[in-house]
């Protein structure tokens, strides 16, 4: 049995643990270990997640299976264009992949975006990431390519968009 709830600052360590457990199997084939370590420390620091939750700059959703957190997503309006919402993060533990939790989380974010009166959701995905085909099945299409600097590294992404 699964359940989705909005994360609070009490969930920061859980979000960090889920990120750690999903990032290594996801990105080890694509990125060097130093880049993964750097990005986890940069994106998932306790301070950064706490600030995002407290200030409402990103809303985190936690999906639990039998009351155990197994997946999460984070979204917000885009700063430069609040008519467009961005799915910043969506990760499911490898042991739960194939159970439909990614689809459930995307649908939950879709509902939140529509409830806010908006109709566009976009995300970035590494151009080599197999998740691209999952996003395409979920109705996202590639809008453009983007190379984003993060410290001394680059994220070579597709920006994918979905009309809701």
C-alpha cells in the first residue's frame, strides 16, 4: 500500500538517504564518482533542502510503501516564468522501480500544477539517462538541449516539457 504526503523539514535526512541510494545506481554509468559526490553534496545539503522546504521554493512529495519512504519528487514554479512549473527531482529506490511509483508521483505533481491554475510542466534529464524514455511515455517531449554548469562539472541535459 502506498501513500503520498508533502515532506517537512523533519524529512530532510530521509530525502538525503533516498537521493544517496538512487543516485549511485542511476548516475554511476554516466558520470565520474567525483561528480556524483559533488552534486549530491551540492543539491542535497541539509541546509539547501531545509531552506527549500521552509521558504517554499520547492515542494517535496514523499511516497511511502508500507509506511517506509521509497520515492520522492520536488517541484516549483520556474523563477523566470511562473506560468511554467519545473519538476526538479524525482527518484524511486531501485528496489521499487517498475511498481509505477514514478508515474504516481508525476501524476501527483500534475494535479498540484493544475490546482495552481497552470498547464505546463518541464524537467531536465541527462541526455544519456534511460529515464528519458519513461518521461516520453508520461507525455513529455524534448523542447531543447541545455548544458548547465555545476561547480567544476557540467550537466548535459534535455529539457522536456508536458502540456497539462
